[in-house]
């Protein structure tokens, strides 16, 4: 009979909170990298210049076909072996997560951009706007309203997948939980606590995304659903 001892959670609570801080940091920076790289890849994917378009398609197909865990291990160990780049655990985590999710974010941007009617671009050209001005001031602001829900799902997925960075010794929430479990031999209580913390993170994030979506829907010019 297993005897529960929830006091280990309170004993290691400060360590779990330190890990939570690292988890939030890794997720936030990785999401920023993913959005920046994903937008560039999406624009290349929509380019009329064939080499850029094929390169973007190859990036998207390749990165979406590789598990995030494999990507993290490859970046951390592979970059050092092949290129002599000795990345820190945090750097490898951000690059691995950010580049992996950039492939998904690129498709989100692409679908959002293509959902904007062609007439909007034609109106911009009629006003004498350059192509980059049309994209920056006409297309992207409208596409943001479309991509908020799927982008929110991506943020939630990245929060959960950030637990994988523990495999390369990043001191995130999962790593701290693993260390505490190995020291106390109380894995059930500690992993249950970690699960609750991750759930609270994703729940709060989902509510924030919903609030942002509703706020955008109330703005003038937003389409009613």
C-alpha cells in the first residue's frame, strides 16, 4: 500500500517555483523566436521567387516532421560536434523550441495572410503603397485577428513541450521535479504537483487568449462570428 506524503511538495515548493520561472522564460523567448522566424518563413513561402518558396516549404516540412525532443538533442549535441558551437542549455532550448514551432507558426501566418481578400492588396496598390507597406499596414493587421486562436493553441503547446528541455539539463519545472523525486523517492506527489502547475499555466493562457480574441472582435471593422 502506497502511503501519500504531500509534505514533500511544500518542502520542495521553492525549487518548483524556481523551475516555473525558468519554464516561463524559456517559453516566452522561444515563442518570440518562433513568431519572428515563422513570419519570415511564411513570407518566403508566399514569395513569387521560386528558390525562396521551395526553401520555405522544405523548412516547414522538415521541422514539422521531427519530434521536438530530437530537435533539442540535435541542437545541443549536434551543433557542438559538427560546428564547434558550445551552446548553453538555455540557448539550445530556445533555438530548438523556437525553430521547431516556427514551422507551425509559419503555416498559421500563411493561412491568415491568404485569408485576406485580394481586393485589399489591390486597394493598397491603387493608393501607391509599396508591397512591403501593403503587407505591414494593410494585410498583417487584419491577419492578426484571424491567427489569434491558432496562435493561442501554439503558445499552450509550447508551454507543455517546454518540459522536454529537462532532457538537456535546463533547470525548468520538470527538471526540478525530477531532481526532487529522485531525492525523496516520492514521484507521485511531486509529478502530481507539476501536472497541476502546468494545467494552471495552460488554463490561464487559454483564458487570456480568449479575452484578447473577444477584445479584437469588439473593435470597429471586426467581423462578427
